[in-house]
C-alpha cells in the first residue's frame, strides 16, 4: 500500500456532515470475528474465543493492511488470557477461552456455540409469554462491560486520525426479534403486539446510556444495524408502524449524546425508502441486491437527496470472492456514478466481509477508490 494516510477520520466525518470529499472515503464493513481473523493471520478459533489483546491487534491489522478511512469495532474479547485449542476433528474445533468456558466452532460455517449447552449468542433468551417473563429474561441495561469500553477507547486512541472507529448496535425492534426468536417474534407481532412492544421498549430504555458510554469512550459515530425491517418479511405498513419508530428513537438517542448515526437495513427496502429518509439519520447503508430486489445506490439516492450521506452496497460476497481487480474497479466506479457528482458517499460493501474473501480483493477495492 501507499504511505500511511492520516486524515481518514476527518474525511468520514465530513461526508457524514453532507460535504463533498475527494477521493471518496472507504470503509471496511466487518462483523464479529469474520474476516478479521484472516487479516490478523490467526486461526478462526483464536479470535472467535480471543482475549482482549488478540481482538485489539486484529482491528489494528485490518487498519495496517488495508488503510481504510473507517473501521467497525466488533468488541474487545472475552478476558485477558488467550484461548487454548482442546481438540479438533474434520468438522470443528473445541476451544477453551481464558475464563475456562468451552466452545465449539464449526469449521465450515464458523458458527460458535457453547459446548455444554449448545447455545449461540443469537439464540432466543427463553420463552416469553408474559410481561413477567420479559422482565425476567430481558434485564435492564446497566452499561457496556468495562473490557468492551476499554477496547473501544484504546482502538480509537491508536487509530487516531488515520481512521474513524465506529461501534455498532441494533434498534430495539431487532433486539426483541432475537429475544423471542424469529418465528415466535413474527407470531407475537400479529397476535400479541402489546407484549412484543413491551419487550422492544425494555431494550430501547437502555439506548441513551449505550450512546453516552460510547461518547465517553471517544466514539463520534455509531452504526445501527436493522436486518429485519424489510418488506420481504413484513408489510410496508407494519415496518412503518413497528420497526421504524425504534430506528427513529435510537437515532435520537445517538444525537442527544452528540453522536452521528448510520442506519443499515437489509432486504426489500424499496417500498419504505421515503419513510426511512424521513428519519434524521446522518447516513443510510443498505444491503447489496438480493432476492430479486434491485436495491441500487441510484434508487436510494433519489429518496435521500443529494446532501445526505450514503454508504455503498458493493457485493461483499460474489464480487469480492471472484477477486477480479478489473471487475471490482468497474463496480466501484459505477457506485460513484450512481451516487452523483459531489454527493456525500462512503464506499463500502452492502454486508460484512465474509471469511472466504482474500485480502487481495479488499486491496483491489481500496485501490479502485483511491486511484
């Protein structure tokens, strides 16, 4: 790569403020340990169950290798001690983290689960049939862990002006869907809407504290991931009635704390673009076209106007997996064309970088943006 850039943070902030920035800022959308383990030259299990230092060095490895203007903060690890590989076979690794908890990690899917219980982080919290169940299973948010916040502050300090560091969370509607489990959540939306909203409100009650703690840790922008406010799951009317109010409230909480807010949505968002644009988010990010829905930068730009920042939706899967620099360069050029001359924009992928992407493909993306 070229000489280390020192202005990435400022360039992203200017784009989020609606300014024209040349060349366009570029961010690397990562989620949890996916892809980070590869660029850090670790085995997947070493980061999936990793200690604080491993996670910190993995984020820095992403910054040093690719020099993006923006990186997503995915957490600070489980403890101070590194994990140990206990056993492995053709299908999985068995790992003990520094707290003594044992996990299984599937080699093909990289799905992580607690070995004794089989539970995954995304599993339902339990059977929520009453408000009393919700009170018991969805505790009041009392703050991010000290390790999480320390990791965020440390990364922000060490990234400095090179890149903006952006933590992420989800609006309460998404948290409630995970708490219930997908099928039960969809059922509750129709048959027990008061109970569903009660659970949403329990999660939303912690948003102001979440944002204040991020601000105090040094964050300036947050990424708010809403994966199910989609018209291939719910009707447009139901999305606007149930999901979007929680996007609005968490954006308001972010702004109250002095943070800028980026909303990310997936699936068929075409029928709700005008409603999304009415939420005072600072930038809108969206999935690459899937399920036959042609969600393009050009279409989204028409709803959000020429001065609201958009995050691009390059194909993080098929495009980058093919690893053809000419094809990647053409796709980047087309995204910039669709956004429009001078319109605030951050080149990014529509979904997180998966683990089967080679770093050379990401290098090609960065090079295409910076010419």
